[in-house]
């Protein structure tokens, strides 16, 4: 019976890390949909797969390094700092792809799935690299 209680001994830490992670996720979503000149959620509601691909890829591209920050951090402040780094890297990935494809925002609004998929894939790839770099 003590093994059951021992496994919940750090439950409060779990809740704090989860709460900070969800706050960072909410901050990322708020900033990401603010810097993109199109309304992802409205476009997704209309069935726009390009918007869905791009937003889903960017979310996963942020969540993967955020999970690495939780795993490899030495404390809550360290995790939050690396979570903010992951956030900045994802926003920079969007800007970089937008510079590579100047018509990106119009293409996604027009439902051109290839551009949305490309942006989502780049975002996820950058997130995976970001997470790997955090595994010091």
C-alpha cells in the first residue's frame, strides 16, 4: 500500500509543471494566431486543410520541445525559460517560411494544402531539432 502512496508523493510537482506547461501552450497559441495574418481557427472551422496542417504542425513543433524542457530541466524556472525558447523558435520558423514563400499567407487562406503541409512539416521538424538540442 505504501508503494501507491509513494507514487503520488510528487503529485503536486506534476500539477505545477502541467499548469506551467498549459500556460506556455496557451501563450504560444495566442501569439502564433496573432502573428499570422489569417484566422486559423475560423479557416479550420470552414474545412480549410491548409490552415489545419499549418496550425497542427506548429502546435506539435512547440509541444515536442516543451515536453523536452519538462523532461530535462533542473527546475521549474529552467523549464519555463526553455519553454519560452521553444516558443520563440517556433515563431521564428513561421517567419522564416513566410520569407521563403512570400505568398504563404494568401495560399493558406485559399486552402492550398501543399503550403500548409509544408509550413506544418517545417514547424514540426524545427521543434524536433529544438527538443534534441535541449537534451544536454
